[in-house]
C-alpha cells in the first residue's frame, strides 16, 4: 500500500500514542483539520493493509516483573529452518521469532527467538525446551540477556 | 514495582489484543470489561505515567510503507559504552536499543522509510563511532501468539 501526505500527517500525529480522551480520533482530526470519519477510515485502511499492525498497548516487561529477557539464537540447518522456526514461534513464551542471515565466522546463528520470564532460571528452562524441539537440526546455540534498555521509542517518521 | 490491581491486569491483557476504531473506543472497551469509560481512561493514564506501559496507540510497520526494519549489532568497548550509546541513539531511525551480555554488546533496531535507508544510517553510525555495524535483516518472520500475561 502506498501512503499519501494525509496518511503521513496522521502517522506523525499518532506515532507517539493516542490521546487519552473519550473521542481520540475526533481530537486527532481537530488537530489536523480533518474530520473524524476520515481519520477513522484512513486508520482502518492502514490497519487492513498492514501498515498498522495493531492499535494496542505495549506493556513494559520490566515493570511487570518480566525482568529476564533473553534473545535465544540458534544455528539450525537451513533445510529444516523454516519448519522448525514455525514451531518455535508457536511456543507461548516466545515473543518474536525470525530467520536472519548468519555473519560468519563470528555469528553462526540463523534463528532468533525472544524469551521473557520473571527470572533467568525461568528463561533458561524455556531455552532447554526449544533445544529439545530443534533436535538433530541444531548445531550450536547461545543466549544474550538484555542488561539495559538504552532506547525504546518505536518508529519515528522524519520530515518528508 | 508499582502495584497492579485485577482491573489493571484485565485492561493490560485486553488492550494488547487491539483497540477499536470507533467514535468512542474507550467506552466500547470499558463496556466489554464492565468498567466506566472515565475509569478506563484514568487507569490508562496512570499506567502510562508510572511506565507500566511504554506506548498506547498504533504500531506502524515501516516495511509495509515501503521502508524497512533491521536488527543491528555492534561490539562496543566497555569504557566507551556511554559515549557510543549517545552517538547511536541520536539517530531518529534507531527505534530501540538494548545492551546485551555478549561480545556483541549493543543491539539496536533501525526503522527507515526506504530500504536503502538502512545501509545509509548504518554507514553513518560506522563513520561516527569507528565501529563495525553488523546487519541482521529478517529473512522470515514467524507468526507469534505471545502476549504478556499481566
């Protein structure tokens, strides 16, 4: 989908969040000189096309006690990676799961799965479950715990 | 840790699923949860103020707009970590950035409006920091059903 200049204004007006008022779309419309129906129609169209993944809250894992956050990384045989990746992504404790290119020789891993838990022991136990699932297709693996959030803002559109 | 009551937990769980595009969306969600509209709005404002939620609103996908996301990693010398963090974070294209316990100790996501933008920003960061930026673009994203149980 291509977005037009009005969509861009709408994205810029909402990318840091929706106003917490009873009629948020009307408030955005007022600020942009549009009408509420058009704002809603454009947001719906962007959601239908995937430009908006969803309108939702992003919980702060850390503040909710999910302080252990491990990026598990796996070197999985290429021929098995798509099928096994789908199984890993379906695990209820995996929040993101991707295939990515290796950066040899330093980085042999092609499957990335984020695992969250209240303790590192909990995350480590989940890692063992993933390892069992990958079986013989697994060559090596590692886990990188996050030790600090350095920045978290989401997408920001520049001028344009 | 800030105390959450059962109503806060229900709100957090419900609003991870999606928010309606209707004239009075808070009233609609409040009705589903058996709450008053103003109670829902007040609680959300408090959850934001106390940083229990980091964002509330549309999640835009740069790739669907013709842009791109890319996970990047750098090996930053420990003694220079804060200075390099400032240089990297100064780029508006850096959407998030985490310190991790690995030789590759800085992991950030670039979100740019064009596919070419990823390489351009990565090159600028390399020039500013004198460090190599490894790029890990996604080749495939697997469907996820994960939600944080608040």
